[in-house]
């Protein structure tokens, strides 16, 4: 679905875009949880998230403004920055449960995988 198609029938409050973003995060959370249940560790989950990010950036039109920002960030990021984006997304959807485990604060420079 394209971003423009997702805007059809929406109101000016942005509620439709927010709902689409929440649904996307829920889908990502379920995928991360399934990976955990299959025995994947944090590093492996981030590896897969990078692959998915590459695919989405190349082949999928963003469905909402948040996904458009992610796609634009991904397109200008180098490989290390893309890994950081993938890691942050895995962590973001893991905040509701134990999915985001394995991260440690790295002296004000962000989070690293432990």
C-alpha cells in the first residue's frame, strides 16, 4: 500500500497514520517475539532487522509518515548507521516485553548489544 493510498478517507487529526504506525510496530513486535521463541539472540534479531530494512527500503512504499522517515534515514545511512537503526527498532518494539533484552547503556553514546 502506498502512503497516498493510506491517506484516503483519513481525517486531518493524523489518527489514521498513528493507527498504521501502531499496527506496524505490533507486527514488528510479533516478528521479534517469534524470533526469540525460535532461539534467536539479540545480534541475530538485529541482523534480520537489517535485512528487512534493506528490502523495505528498496521495494516497499511507506504506508505512513513514520515509515517514510525511516526509509529516508535508511537511504542516507551507512552500514553502521543502518545497524543502529535496526537495533533501535528491535529495542523499541521490545519495550513492552522482554524482547529488547541484551542491551546495555554505553556511557552516553547510546545502547550496545551485550
